[in-house]
C-alpha cells in the first residue's frame, strides 16, 4: 500500500463544529457497566463469573448469557443510533488490507498469549493467587446444552466481539482519547497527526485493560495505532479489531481455548 495515497482519506473529518464527546465514550462505558449493574440487581450472582478449574457452580453460566445478550442489544443499538455522528466526523473508508492485518493480529495475540508470560511473572510475586488472573472460561456446548441457549450465546457473543467491542473501543481510544490529548479541536484532527506518543499510550491502554494478556495487548494496540496513523483511516482500526476478534472467536471454538473468550 502506498501510504501517500491515504493521507487525504480522512480529510473530511475536519468539521467546523465539535462532535458530542459523550457519544464517543458511552458505548464502551456501557459495555463495562452492564455486568456491574446486573450484578447489583442480582442477575449476575458471582462477580465477573470467574472460576478456576472445576470450581464453577452448576448453572452459573446462564447469567452470563444475559450479560452478553444485553451488551449486544443495548450497546449495539446505541452504535446504530449514533452511527451518523461517527461517520460525519470520520467518513467510512476501509482498506482491504485490514483483513490480512487483522488475521495476523489474531496469530500474534494467540502466539504471545500461549507463551504464558503473565502467569509466570505473577506466580513469582508474594501471595500470588491463581484466581486473580482467572477468566470466565465458558464452554458454550457444556454451559448451554440446549440448541436455543447455545445459539443465543454464540450470536450474542460474536455480536459483542465483532460489532460492539471493535467500534466502542476504537471510538474511545483512537477516536477521541488520543486526539483529545493532542488538540482542543480533536474532532478536526486527522489520524495521520497522531503522535508517536499515541502509540505508547495505546500500548499502556492495552496493558491496563487486558491484564490477562498484557504482552499481547501491548503489541496489538501499539501496532493498530501505528497502522491507523500511517494510513490515516480510523475505520481501518475498527475493521482490524473486528477481524482479529472474529478470528479469535473461531479459534476459541475450534481449539476449545475458552480462556481467550
């Protein structure tokens, strides 16, 4: 790809009036808030539904179906409602390169995660508790043996993985946060003006939000910011994110690596 041909791709992002910042932040906040709200009202009885090995109580996965279904419906709906706002500031343009780059991102994520550096380092710390790095390793074929429950879980989970999270997280990180840190008129700033410091901030964000996969997150988030900066296409980052998550979800189903959900 000739990066010089991409430099004007998002020039239309330079609006004369600011976009509403809360519309860029609320979707991801809603994704994170839904499990806590449902737990507060007793829908999710165990915090984060995280168990180690065979310690998962029988029937404990059903509330998680409610969580992912709510995330898919509520946050997915918000993204649809605000879609024109996002594309007015950042016009929809995507390169076909995002598909192979997203697949490469999945391979890098899985490969780095399989090294197990996080667990190795954590186990060397005083008072290490395996539960601290536990994840909700849900096997849908066991948790939802009935076809309806199984289908609903996969539909909801992949909607969150491929639609909700890629758009919501990219809007927050590369759509508003990185640009707001550089310019007051952040809505008018093209992706090509992201500083090299933005790559470091992206890596730090990935590490903080993905403690179970710190090293993979550092590499992936930094690389995607570099790509978006180089191509000047915000939606390239969204598509790479979506392809990586879709491929990761398929990998989890095929190889039963439920801890990567």
